[in-house]
């Protein structure tokens, strides 16, 4: 079986420079002519789909075994890694699968291996711009804005969520505490991975509440055979929430539509791919908190109406 896919996936990261060379590394390093006695077996008996898929599986298992990455992050990266490695596998099959394929030389491999640190150096010197995204969620609550406001700025412990991201280690909110009022209030939110301060940015009771995020805890606790592992993209906080805005809109029937917007930056490349995951995670966090606020506010209305 080709050795290129395992090698290339080990080099895979979430950044531009380390991702783009992979198809070409697949193309060069998977040369079946290095093993002419199994050439026909590899090229004709194993289509690129099988070679790439099995190689990714074996490499991912190895990465998890040596604690370079956690299982959750590997699963999230798998579709992207598969597409990139598949491009290299198909290219290798088209070129090296021909009977008149040229014999690979050491200089060809040297060029490919040298190009990787060069690309990484270029990325370090001129890093790509970090994209900024927003996630919006809304919910209608059968309670007036004044009641919802009190439950929004501070809420007691939530029940343990059962949504799939949180069961797999993604950080989830537990409770929020606030001391004081206005822009000088001290708000702290406790997540499953730690607590962080939330400097107040907007304070309009019953209308608009916003805060920034400072000293955020880890985005997730990696799923791993080992108790605790440290991976760079988590320790370096490649995912950086910037602010959260909550707007309370009074409805004609006396209820409230709570609209939440989270603004964040994500250094992981390509941003549009990782946004599929991060947006879904943020929506889950929004929904968990919003439903908790909804239940508390509507219970408050029922108590006062008796």
C-alpha cells in the first residue's frame, strides 16, 4: 500500500502552508516504482479511494495513539484530509499507473521535502488574514423583556446538556454570575472547561446586553486514550470569541424575542470549512442558554401570576 498518504496526513494541520503541499507530496512519495514487485498489486488491485481511506484511518489511529491530536479533532478534520489526500492519490495513479511512467529520482523527492519548510516559512512571514464570523440565534419567550433581562444577565446552573457536541468534549456553559450593574459590572461565566471574565460592552436593561470575552478557557477537552493531552490549536486559542450581543424585542402579545449574536475569529484554515463546525457548536451553546433562560423567565411569570 502506498506510503504517501500516511506521510502526508502526518503533515496535515489546519493552516494554509501545511495543507497545500499535501496533494503534491502524495503524488511524489507514493511512487509505486520504488516497489516494482508490488506495482501492479497497488495500482490495479487497490483503487485510490481504498488506498486513501485506509491510509487516513491508519494514520489517524497513529496520531491519536501518540497523543498528537484528540479523536474529536481528527474526526472533524477527516473530511478535509480525505479530499486533499484523494487529490494526491488520484494524481499518483494517473501518472505512476502508466506503463511509460518515468523513474523517480532522489532529486524529485528532495524538491518536495524542501518545499514544505519553505512554504511554512512564507506563511510565518506573511500570515493569511484571520477571518471573522458571526453566528445568530433567536428564540421567543412567553415573558416580558424585563423578566427575561434578569435571567439573561445572570442565571443559575444549567442541567448537563445532552447535545452531541458536548458529549464529545466541547465546552458547554454551566452558569453565569454578575456583581454590580452597568458597564462596570463584573460578570463571570463558568464553562465545563473553566471560567472566564466577560467585560460588559452594552447595558440597556430590557433592550440590549453585550459583553467581550477575555481569558477564555479551552474550547474543548480532547477525547483521547490518555487523561489529558495538549494540542497546539487549543492551547494557542486558534478559535477566539470576541463578543456576544443580545437584543430583547418586545412582542405584541407581551412576550420577548431574544436575539443573540456571537462574533468570533478562527485561525484554522480553511476558515469556511471549519466554520461549518464552529457555527454548529456556537448554535448549540446559544440554544442551551436560551432554552434555560426561557424556562426560568416563563417560570417567573407563572409564579407572579398566581
